[in-house]
């Protein structure tokens, strides 16, 4: 087993345009008066951006073949070849800035400036990379974060804790390598990925709206869970440009968010909220003095209603607007946050809604003012009096979906929406509480049942999740999300037989979500239905441009495995080589490639090395161990083959191929008793099948 450290990271290599893309722009602009700089690998003339004209592509190819700078004057664009002792390693594409760069700089001067860029590039590599994971290290993180703070940009700081349960340092390293591969394939070159040691990763997310940020965070945690990692916790801090937060304080806030996520579950996230942000939470509880004001009003009341109000016009004072129009038994209450509540004595939700509609008409008639309201009444199911004001806030959140001037009563949908708020914040226990309260109001609500089941999945409570999805299907037998979620949940429990049926039914209802296609493809691979894999994935090739890189990587791996088992080795190798580009740390891709290289005579040492690396990355997969043992046997390493095949058999006691191969090796090595035992085991497995 080789050392896990890679000390060769101090010289430019073919992958560096991918790894350093984010930082190269600043580095190049220190030496060259351009506005933008992009680094492409040497020989990538045919892989330039789609917006390049054919003339620009020719210029890029010429720069690569001649080793001299080439200028494209429409628009101003310079293709500058970059080389070191090992030869040409990249082409810098420079645009904008000082026109003299494209008209007056001599070839000699440009090449000298290119040498200066290369010198800085090598210095950056030498100090910027973690030799254990190949990611950027904490030194560059500090510079990167300070630089972003200095620019006064809005961004989100992410700390991701993926601490391994490891038996030794090598096992911990393999665990982190797998996590690194998954993360790198998801975030791509546009988001630099940092490793600080001890399984703590860092990222800065720019130019993402709130929805995109939530989606990316959920995809990361979901993929890490699907890829077999034990746990991963994400802490987020939103940084607004211009606030100029202190570096150390910002990191402390991010760490507090990680600790909060750690308390929430094995695959949880948390957003750091300062005191002001907590005060603005849509469902914040009332303070003790505020609650006492309500208690004084409802103390002797058997029926009452509370409305949470929101002005629909900036600068509008609801107190002045509504105060003169209140009826008997109505009281307007302003709380510390500046929010207003309307207390109605003796009225239920329906009558309060009618009274509020009349109040809206009176207010609008005088000043054109308008407000929205969320209503919550007592009594309501099993809710206590003290829950009514917060329930009104949940109803107000609900009414905002309908636009200004609307009035909505508290119901099960309100609790579905409040549960979604907690879910999006990463508070799965809070989400479960809201969804369950909603189901008390409407036990057959399919959306709530689905939402509750998904929250249970995130809490690693598959049994409870399955029960929710089954209840949803009992109400609505062809509900897509319930079918999809139930199939995925059975998949996590190792019940492929049940999972495939539900996923196929979901696909028949809607085939637009590619993750469903991927889960089915992986199931078909495991059950040996390789022709179905090809039919399923080839049918989706037309939509490939709309898929994420990690989805392409998984699809190509499944296709590669299918073609291999259908005897199309060359097609299989092509798919797996493409998958390896997306994620070089995918142990299954490495293992399959190693087996194929061995079968096709493409290099015994390479085949063995790939299979060995796959097992070192993930020795919990029986198929990795089986393929490694198979390649070892073919190359004459029988004893080592036996060791790996035995490990594979302990993980999957019913794999016929492993049993057959072990029987064969035992007979060839004169171990008759062990061979007979394998033959007996083979007969038992065959009879059960």
C-alpha cells in the first residue's frame, strides 16, 4: 500500500485548470493588464467555451501547437501559452483591460510575463494544496476569505464536518478521499473546496439565491448519505457585503452552526442566526411580558381569535390606520418587534375573517391602506391558549403565498408551510413537530405525510419514514412523491425487491426527475438486469445538458457496468473513463476499470493498481473486493486473491461468482476440504435461488 500523501503537487499538471480556475484570474491580473483571465489545459483548443467563434478556436489551437501568444482582435482576446520545465501545461485566455496588451506588447514581453505568471502559479501550488486530499488548505482559505471580505461581496460561508469512524489513519484517509470525490463532483470548479484537516471542509458560495443555496446544501448531504458515509454536518453563515465582519468571529459563528447541526442528526445542517436574525424569525415565541398581555385578555374567555397582521405598504402605521375602526371586543396589540396582533373576544376564525374584511374596506376607503392577516382561534384541536399567537403567525406565513390583502385561517396547510421553514433551516426535529401537528388536524393530508416521511429520512429513521409513505399511498395510490420516496426508503433498508417496484411505478407516473432514473439503474445493475440499464439511460441522453455532473458520473458508471456485463467491453471502458473524469475517487468506477483493463490486456500493472486503489478507498463494498480478488487470481497472486475473496464473501454470503472462484482456487492450490465446503455452499445458494 502506497503512502496516502501526494507530494507532487508543486508542479503544474493537467488537472490544475480545474482546481485553480477560481484563483487564476487574480493571479494573472497581477502581471497582465487584462480584465479577465481563464486557464485551459494544454491541447484543449477543441474544448473552449461554446461562445468562442471558430476563428478563436483556431487561434487557441495555434497557441498550443506553436507555443507562442496569439491575438484575436474581434473581440480583444489573447491566447497565452504557459509552460514550465515539463513543457506546455496550459493556455491562458485573457480578455478586456488595457488595449495595449493586444496591440503593442511584443511576443518576447508576453512570453516573459507568462513566465512570471507560471512562477506565481507554482508558488501558489506549493503552499496552497493539502497533500492528503489534494484540496486547497487552510493557508489559502485565510487569504481567500480575507479577500472576499475586502471586496464587500455577499456570500455564504460553509463548514462541513465529515469526521470518519476509522480503525486507523489509512482507513480515515480513504474515507476522506471518498468524501472529497463526492464533494468535488457536486460543487464543480466554480466553487473552491478547502480541507482544514480532521474531516473539516470549507467553501464560500457566491451568486446563489436562497433557493439555490438550499438545493445545493441538500444535494451535498443527500449524496454523502447515499454514498455510504456515516454522517456529515453542515454549518452556514450568511455574510452581507459592507458589514465588514471580523475573520475570527466569522469562523466562530460557522463553528457554532456546525455544533448546532451536530445536535440535530447524522446528516443535518444549521444556519447561524445572530440575535437580530432570531428576533426576526417568522415563528419566534412571544416574550413573557407580551404573553402576559394576551393572558389578561383571554383569561375568562372560552372562545377567542388572534390575528397576526402585516402591512402591505412600506411605512404604513397599522396602529394609526386601524385604531379608529376597532369594534367592541377587539384590541390591537403591538409587540416589541413592531408587529401587530388583533385580539377578538368571543369570535371564531370565520367571524373574525368577516370582521377583518370589513376593517380592510374601511381602512382602504380612508387612505388606500391594505394589510394581510393570519388568523388562529381557540379552541382548536389540542392546542393550548398560549400557542394561539404563534399559530396566527404561521397562518400569516401561509397567507403571504396568496398576495397582498389576503386573510387566511390557521389549518393543516399552515403547519405544512411552517414545517417547510424549519426543514429548510435544517431543523428536522422542528419540521417533524410541525408536520405531526398538521396531521392531527388533517390525518389524510398526502403532502404532510410525504413531508413528514422525508424529514424522518433525514433523521435516519427509515422505518418511520416508510410508514408515512405507505399511509400517503393508502390515500392516493398513484402519488408520485410517495412512490418515489417509498422506493428510496426501501433502498436504504436493503430491500431492493420492494424498492424496484415502487420506483418503477413512480417512473410510470413522471419520468422527469433524473435521480429516480439513476436509482432504478443502480437497482437493475445489482439485480443483473443490464439490458434494462442501457434502455433506461440511453433514453435520457437527450436531456444530458440539463443534468448535473454528479448525475452524469453515476449514469456513466451504471452504463459502464451494464455494457461490461453485456460483453461490450470497449463501450464499457469509454463510459467508465468519462465517469472517472467527473469523480476520480469513485471506487466503483476504479474497480470496474481495473477489471476491464485486465480482461482486455490493457496493462496488468494498471489493472491491479486500479483495483487495489478501489479497495483502499472503500473496502466495505463486496464487489470491489471480488473484482480485486479476480484480477489478483488472473495475474497469479492466488494467496492474496483468496484473502480478498474471503472478505468479499463475508460481506455478501450469497454471491455465486465469488463462491465459484474460491472453489476453483482452493482446488488448484490443493485445499480439497475448503473446495468441498465451497461446492456445498454453492449448491445451497443455488437451491435457495
